[in-house]
C-alpha cells in the first residue's frame, strides 16, 4: 500500500495534542483525524477513534501489521517535523 499524500494541521494550543493528520493511500482511500500526541518517551501517532458506552476508546481505522504502523508513523512524523503549518507531500516530494 502506497502513502500518496500526507496533510498535517498543527494545533496551536497547550496540551499533548500537537497536530491532526490526514493520510491518503494509493490516491484512493483517505483516513482523517490521525493525531500526533506528545508522550513521555517522545511524540507518536494515535489512530482515529471513537468512545464506547463504557468509556473506552476504540480505533476506527488502524494498521494491521507492526511493520506498516512503523512505516506510517515514520512518514507522518517526518511530514510533521519538516513543515511549519500545513503539509502536502506527494510521492514525488518524498
């Protein structure tokens, strides 16, 4: 699966949330509201989720393999680190 576009919207607020990210796959499927969160061991991505009736959060969409999760995290964090505000990266730009 090819990551064809990454858009980063940085959040200018106090707290652990750093940005919202939209990722397009194969120019045909998009996932909105991936979050970049500041953690005690460094920043990480959190997949879009919804809150269940019992208060737990469950991912709406997520990578199946740890290899793809690592790849997705690297691409998203690189886009976040390399841009000031809004990022749009196509395959030609990476």
